[in-house]
C-alpha cells in the first residue's frame, strides 16, 4: 500500500500521513481528487468510483462524514460531534441511494420551545396557539381564522422577519423567532432572507412533528458507519487530516471541491460570511433529561439556541444520557452560509470564477454557499456525478 501511495505522494506528503488512514486500497494514480468527506464528497467519490474512476478523498478533519460525523462518547452514548443531524427527505431517489449503505431506524423529530408560557411545540401548530393565547381552537377552520386575525400587513415579504410577522403577527414573532434568530445569526431577522424562517412554517393542524417529509429516519448504526460503507470501495483512497492545499493538484484530471468556495479563491472578492457554532456536550446521570429530542431557547438572556438529547434520535438504551447545547458565533469553522441579498451577490461573483475553472466541480453547503439539508446535498451530488460520468463516457466514445 505504501509503495502505491508513494507513487502519488512526495516524501513530504507521506510524512504528513502520520494520521491513521482509514481506507487505502487505491491503484497507483487517481483520476479525481475529492476535497471534503461529507455528504457532497462521499457521494461523489462513491459514484465516480463505481463508474470505474480512481478517486482520492481528502479531508482536513481527522475523520470522514463532514458535519454529520457521529461517534460514541466516553459514556458509550452515540452523539453527533457537530450538532444534531436528523435525516428527512421527500426524494425517493435520495433515500434509495443511501439505503445501499445503511439500514434505517424510523424517527420523527419533535421540538419544544421554552417561552413565558412554558414549553410549546415548534413549528407553531394549533397546540402552540392554544397555549400561547389560552384558547381552545379545535379544528383547522377556526385555527385558520385565528391566524388570519394575527397576521400583519408587511408589504412584500422579503426578510426572515417579514415571513413570520406576515403569517403569525408580532407577538409570536417576538416570543418564538426574534431572539432565537438574533442569537443564531448575529443580525436582526430583518437582515436575513425570508427563506431562513420559511424553514419552519406555521400549521393549522395539531401535527407536532418538526418535519413533514415523507421519509424521516436515522441511519440504524449511525452516520459514520454509513459513510464508511460509502467509501469502502477498491477505487477509493481516503486520507483524513489532509488539507487540499497540501495535495498536488496536477496529479488529478478532475477535482471536486466541497470546502468554502471563497477560501478556494483566496477570498479574492472578500470573505463570504458564515455562521459558526460552539457545541457544548454534556452527559447526565439520568436516563432521560428532556421530554423531546430538542428544546429551543428563544430568550435572549439564554446564551444558547437549543439543546438536543441524542437518545431520542438514536433509540439507544442507556442508563445515562448525553446532550448538546449550541451557541452561535461569527468566528470559527464555517457551518452556515448566511442567506441575504448582499451575500448572494458576492457568492455569484465566486460562482462565475468557479464556472471558469476547467476540471473543477464545486459542491455542497460550503462549495455552493447554500443553506442545504443533507438530502439536498445528496441530490446535488448525485446530479453532478451523473453529469461527470456521462461526460467521461462521451469522451471515451469519442
Ligand atoms: P460538510 O459536511 O461541511 O463537509 C465538507 C468537508 O470538507 C468538511 O468535513 C471539511 O473538513 C472539509 N474541508 C473543507 N475545506 C477543506 C480543505 N481545504 N481541505 C480538506 N478538507 C476540507 N441537515 C439535515 O438534513 N438535517 C439536520 O438535522 C441538520 N442539522 C444540522 C445541524 C447543524 C448544527 C449543522 C451545522 C448542519 C445541519 N444540517 C442538517 C446540514 C448538514 O450538515 C449539511 O447539509 C451537510 O452535512 C453538508 O454536507 P457537505 O458535504 O456539503 O459539507
Ligand atoms: N427559528 C426560530 N425559532 C425557532 C426555530 C427556528 O427563530 O424556535 C428560525 C431561526 O432563524 C433558525 C431558522 O428559523 O435559524 C431555521 O430553523 P431550523 O430549525 O431549520 O435551523 P437549523 O436546524 O438549520 O439550524
């Protein structure tokens, strides 16, 4: 293995490989370099490898899985190192594809928000309205009429604030959205695109599930195991703890880049803003600490936005329980692109540069600066892989 890797890497690069290499079964030269072993990179690597290409995957982190990486903590509880990841999709294709690499555990996510009225369901549903306004709304029609009485005229719905106030009015906006959004994004909701709060639309039913997608489930043995299965291919070499900057690009015919697009271009037009997070993990000596997986904290005087108890997601039986609180920050690893018009305009300039790069494909949440869920990233990568493999087949035929 070492000899075959040496054909690819200089001595200096080999020294950098002190970190454990998880999978190393590549032939002497790779056709494609994939930067990032999250959903975007892993799907691309698996698809290209299955189409016969030799693929090298690098990630600067010491593990695969990107932000979806999970692991057993000191207490033996399965936790998500980079915050809770709940899988949900309406795409049969995405579910079918991932099902090659994992079995699933059915799981429907539920979230409560801590308000002055106590814990209420999020997104806002009939129960939320009844608790917040001491009502007894019993059907869709009366709930719809009540919501209409709360809704306020805002003109064109542009911002994250507009979206909420236009559908449920100022009181619920203040109680449930404003503080959470200020903490999460570091700006007032009026400075964010409406798509941000449109992720949690109000319902008139009493359905208290966080997502309404047709498929809602968790990888039965965890995300990390699923990623290991995806990259377990004779045509794939995975090198953790390896930055793209340290890999000689000339050795590859094509590069798939799933890191931040502005970093790739050395921030030529200025840095794209990202939100970072601080994850505070904790294990408690009780079997369960929360009634549902996630509790949101919209109050500004609570420093974190939400707290998630992993056992609800994983179904693990254990006498103890592990939780993760999330605090947002402007500094640190980029986790969220910040959706607003100015940032989108700046991204468009980088996208134009990316389009001109021969033999490069930019993908994923950071590579395309989009607030994408896991299933959307998988869909994006599957489509890109189809384009690339069709292109290479066309070249072979020519
Ligand atoms: P990432 O997972 O970020 O992978 C990119 C990888 O590239 C990283 O591992 C990084 O180390 C590597 N990299 C970057 N630059 C370089 C470089 N120069 N050299 C080498 N490697 C590099 N989605 C859902 O569907 N459901 C959820 O419940 C959900 N919850 C989330 C909770 C949090 C706190 C966060 C932050 C995101 C959540 N998401 C959720 C979104 C989900 O994480 C993303 O959609 C998905 O992980 C994106 O995959 P990706 O491959 O694009 O990026
Ligand atoms: N949001 C809020 N209060 C809540 C839940 C969500 O204000 O209780 C807003 C907030 O701006 C958040 C956005 O809606 O960033 C999207 O919420 P989601 O739960 O989808 O965020 P993610 O899981 O992607 O962090």
